[in-house]
C-alpha cells in the first residue's frame, strides 16, 4: 500500500510514493515542511515565485475580484475588465509593434497556441505548406502536444508514439545550424523557429554571445516567424519584462507564463505581433479556432495585475540585474571542486552546477540535491546539473546560503 494517491509529474512514483516532501507554508524566499522546518526556496518553486511567497496584496486582489466576478469566459465577444487591463499592460510592455495578447492557463498551452497560430498565419497568407517548426536541441517547451513535439530533451519525447509531424531540431548553441536546417528543409516550408532566451529545463544554458541576435536575423532574412519562449525568462528573471529586451529582440510572438502571476494562480499566454495578428484581426471571416475554457479568467488576471504592480513598484527586474553577478559568483566558488564539471549562469537570476561524468554515472545528482535540501536549500536537478533560480526578492545574504550549501553538500558527497 502506498502512502499517497497523488501522481507526481516527472517522478519515479515507485520511489516517491513512500518518500514525499510535503510543503505546507511559505513566506518571502522561504518554504516550510510539514515539520515546520524552513528551507530557502533556491528555485522560486518551478521558476515562478518572482515576487516571493505570501504576498497578501495578490491574495486580496484575487479575493476582491472573486467577490465581484469570479469567472466568465472570453470566447466570441465576451470580455471582462481584468483580462482587458492585463492584455493592455502586456501589449504595452512588449517590444513588439501593435501587440495582441492571447491568454492560456500555462506555458505549455502558450506554446501550443503559438505553434498553431504560426501554422495558421501562413495558411491565411496563402502559404499553407509553411508548416515546419524548428527548435533547439535540449529545448523544453512544456509537455502538451506541440511542446512535446518540438522539445529537444530526448527523454521527454520517447515512448509516446508519433509526435507532431513537420518539426526539426537544430544545435542549441550554433546559429549556423539553423541556417543549414533552413537550407535543407527550404525556408518556404518553415512556419517558425522557437527558442528560449536562456534554456532552462534542458540544463540551464545561457545563450552564447550573439547567438539570439543571429538567429533572429536569420529568421527575418527567410521570413520565418521567430517565437521567444519566455516562460522562464519573463517578468524580471533576466532583467526586462518579456525576457527578450537585453538582447534587443523583437520576436513575432512571445510565450509567457510563470512570473506573470508569480504562480499565485495559473496563467500563461502569447504576445502576438500586429503582423501575425493581421489576417485574423483585419480581414473578415478568419477566427482562430483555438482557446481554453479559462482563457482570460478574471480572478487570475486580477492576481497577475497585483503581481505586476509589485514587480514594478519594487523594481524587481532591476534587482535581478543587480543580483545576477553575486549569484554567479556564489556558484563559481564551487567550480574548482573535484565533483564539479562546469558552472553556468551570469545571465539573469539563474544558475547551474554540472557534475563530472563520473559523479553522474554514480547517481550523485539526486543525492546531492537531497543533501543540499537537508542543509536547508531547495535546488533542482536538470539534465546533468543542479539549477537555482531564487525569487527576485532574495537577499545577497541568502544567495550566500545557496553557495555555502553547495560547498557543504559537495564536500559531503
Ligand atoms: C521554457 C518553458 N516553456 C514552456 C514551459 C511549460 O509551461 P507549463 O509547465 O506551465 O505548461 C516551461 C515549464 O517549465 C518552460 O520552462
């Protein structure tokens, strides 16, 4: 008899069914287990608690909205004030001309939305053969249909039968690999190229200098839609609002989620350029036959607005800018440890420590994660590394605790 009926995502339930880690409370950058012990939330939960935990202002905004209008759909001509306000705010923040905003309930749905929209855009433009979607090896775009199909982490793709057809992966760090793929598939058969600005779940890879600018240029040269997956990078994590500003990118679409509400309620969406929206918005008879029941949910939108108020008022994107170096330094302090192969980071409040092949073969990654948790810091195994992405309110002192826990955990290994 197992002790739980809860099936955990991505978990080996054979092991987890009898060894769960129960979180019961959280405040600021700290979470608490069912025995009342505190842990520094070194990962901002799943990369999303940008404003930190326990913000009463967001709770009050959601409760007030629920008293007024808890929920109503936005299909057809229906709308509601919080969804309108949030769409306006995001469209004004995005570095995209005449932007429109399509809401979903999470990042994976945002990716499905952007991929379907890219294909249908070309169909409306009289080029229905432009269906191929390119993405990067090691990419993570969620676990929905499209996100699984264009994802680049092989383990996440296998055993599911035939995935979405007409997709291809290119090397994650080499813009020339995109150019070669375009030459072999033919630009006129390609709808879009998807890229995370900083690759997250694939192991935390900041872009090589010039890479994002180069792929954006290649896409523009070949009239291929450039879609930024800013699900992790948005809302201050790498500085600007939509996760693309520091590279001067102006994507055709930006997928977002996570930090838009800091996770207080589930929300995602796509900021769509005026160019991509045009055939749907400016020509009659072309509805985009796509959408989720809770798209434009007013309570979720009200929570997002309160969260964005905090991010703006406390200037948390600038704070992330200021803290990216201290975080990187805290991690590079263990780069000389014999169990460490590489430390990555320095772009946004994101970092990772990769273990040597020998340590990985010995199954050290989950052991190290648990050791560091026993030392009071939450970190996450990703690929060959342990990753960190603390709330943007984290202090330098707390960043010091992350570095210290890595050092002690590695020594104990
Ligand atoms: C870059 C990226 N895209 C998409 C997703 C999927 O988002 P969700 O889990 O909300 O479906 C994630 C989730 O971590 C992500 O990191």
